[in-house]
C-alpha cells in the first residue's frame, strides 16, 4: 500500500520534474534545522517535523546549493508526491519540481539533488561540532562547488541582479555562457555581470586599457593622472624622476587591484614594484603614475545618471577598546571560520604589508584601538585583499558628478564605475587636486551592502515595464485563428509591432508568414520572446502540446476560449475533450501568474 501526499503547484520560474529515492529512518529535525540555520546560514520557516516538511527543507537546500555556484534557482520547489515503496527498508520515492534553467545539463541537476537529500539525511543524525562542520564544508566543495562552479558562466554581479529581477517579477532566461535575457520582446535587455547589450564594445576596450582611458580623460579636459607607459625598469626610473616621487606602479591591463604598488619613493622600491606589476600584465607593460593624495571613490553610473557613490576603504579591523590589534585580527578570522567558505570575505592578514599599513596610521600589533576605530591592514582597497565601502552618495559634489558622467560618455558605456581619487568627495575636483583614476567596465554590483541596496534601482533604470509586453492566447481551431488575426490587425493598425503564432503558423508585424522548420508552439513562442521587434504577442493554442511542454512564459494578459476544436500531438488519436480541464488548468496558471 502506498502512502501518497499530493500538493498544489504554485510556480513562477519554469520547472523541471525529478524523482529521488532515499531511505528514511527518522532523525532529529531540530538538529537538521540547527545545521541549516546556524552552519549553512539558510533561513528556514517550517514548523512541522514530518517527512513532507523534511523534503520541503531539502528543496530549500537544493536552491541554496545552486545559488552558491551562481545558478539562479529561486522559485520554491514543489512536492508532487511522496510514496513509501518498501516497508521493510523504509525506502521512499519523492517526485519534485525545481527551477529549470536553460542550458544547464540534467547531470548537474542530479548531482545537486542527490547530494542535497543525502546531506539532509546526514544532518538529521550528525551532531554539530567543529569536525562535522568542516566535513560538511569539504563535501560541498568536493561534490557541488568543484563540479558546478562556472557551468553557466555567471559573473559575481549576475546572481544578485537575477535574484532582484525575480523579486521584482521581471522574467529572465539563460541564453548560455552566462548571458541572460531580462524581459521579453521589445522590452528585453541582455546582461552579463553588470554589462548590458547597449554597452559599447570600443568603450570596453578603452576602459580595459588604463593608458588609453587615461589619455582620453586628459585630452577631454578632465582631471587625469600624470603617468607614462614603460616596458623596462630603466624607463620606469626615468619617468619616476621626471614626474617626482612618490609614484604608483600598476599593470596597464590588469584588474582587481592585482599588481598595484603605491607610495613607491625610491629606486629600490621601484625595481620591486615594477617586477610585481609586470607579473600581472598580459602585455608585460607597466604604468608609472604620480601618486595623488586621497582615497578612491567609486561613482557607479547607469544610463547617464549616478546610481550611488562609495568611498573605498582598505581591509581593516575595528577597535573595541579592549583587545589589541593582534587579538582583533585573530577574532576577525575566527568569525570568518564560523561562516560558510562561499560567504567569507578575504582573510585578515598580519603580514609585513599589514604591519606597514597600520604603522602608517600610527598603530602597532600591540595597540588597543578605541571603540569603532579602524585599523587598516592594507594601504588601499582591492578585490584581491578585500576592503570596505562607505556610502558617499549624498556627499559627492555636483562638479564631481559632472566629470564622472562626462568620462562615462567618452567611452559610450551605458554602465561604468568611475574611480575618483580625492581627499574629500564633497569638494570639487579643482580645489583639492582630485583625478579620475580609472574607468571600469562591468563594475561589480552587489559586492558591498551599499551596492546590494542599489540593485533594485539599477533594474528600474535598465528595464522598462518590468520587461513585459502584452501577451494574449486564443484557444481553439480555425475560428480561434480568425479571431486572433482580427486582433493582430487592430494592433497593427495602431502601429504596434504585433506578432502572431500557432504551432504551425507564425506571422510578423506586417502579417507576413515567417518560415520555421518546427511545428512546436513552445519553440515558436520562445523565438518571439527573444525578438526585440515584438511589442505584442498573440498566441493561438490549437493543440494539446501545452500538457507536454507548457509555454516558455510565466504569465499572460488575456485568454479567450473560442471553441474546443483542438488537435492532439501527444498521441496519434484524436484530441480527447477529457483533456480540456487539464489544458484549462495550465492556462489558468498563466492567467494568475503562478
């Protein structure tokens, strides 16, 4: 006898069905929740402790594991059924549905699903201690991160943007290689990290070469660095003497702050700094630049407006008026150790560079800083060593905004991170010798709390109308097609670029037929959703294909049932009207948006 649980399906992302088999010999659900909440930092709001609720926790874990490797599985998974298939061994089978991401091979799904249920069963019976925590972290690294990291090519900014898009009800799909489409038809935008389809390729080339961008900034009359490009140490020494010490050395084509040395004030230091910068340069060329007093401020520009501004401060420990700097570093690293590896920041170092940095600000390893006093462990903030960001959006002077926007226009980039070195961002650049240090293409979005808080505003500026276009469905045979054609004609008359498609006939904005080699409504609709000329879409549903594949959208505006003259492609038999309620149910989900 089978014990079966049935649940209502409520979905937003497209879903894919899987079956899992497992042996359930009970366990401590409170212990499982301790693992999920305290160790893996996963929010769980499930009070029940029966088998069904354990599988619900498993669905949450599956999504979290995918998100660790930047796969955008956000919709709550669904339990279709749970069956006991062997009373003697307590063996069960659960049918589930989880988010379906385009171009993610089924093997990756089965890898994560299998690891997740096995981990859930393990956590039900394993006490939480340092040894078991380390074991779980290592298992996740071995079985999930090392196998799936980068499989969809998503950058650091992408997962945060997609999660916010999901929360804002903006449809998205993976086009492969980490490129995602947000929205449909004429409202769609393509993104890869924080780059969009409207960013200039030449602009990206300019931004990625620090010397080209520096030259352009200077030629346009904006405050630019005093620098020169060199290929050997002798040239570097000559330039340093000419522009005066101290200088900064950095690779001409590097990023993430790698290879950068500041406060180079002697030939001996320059030789070391040159070799360091050269090591991180693909072209083996180095920029020697006059050092400017101040701190880097990142001005994040989107579509000709400033989204936010942050002051970028180096990695530091924060004083508590009790512990020495040495102890504060140990405490900070212990806190990191208590965080899942994939959520950790860079470690707090106590090496020579850290000691030199703290000494420059009047601290030693034995110093006891005051409450909330920052003790820098590096001279500058960088992606390599980490750091912090302080919101300066309300402090920036309007003249500094002007030069940031002008620098962005120089490149033709829609989105850019303009780095201004200044002692005080609230003062205009010409009063304190500030410069535009760099123009950054694909600036990280979501890397700091300030940045995370602005992702929603970023989408508001990039996406219009939630990325959606009007979509309607006509259901039936030839009469349905005639009614749909009438509607298309009215839209075309209003100068709306309206497209129409059934499973075997697709008409463009002029009502001319488009040639397709397939007879799949699903594929034809999807092809029109990625067509930027489509301002409105009319779908004519004339078969039962929707029961087999669904449709590649999460909601529609209108559904009109014209007649019941449908055809069957699922079987060779005539369409069975007993399937109509199932089709009506699928369409109701699209109408209600679940």
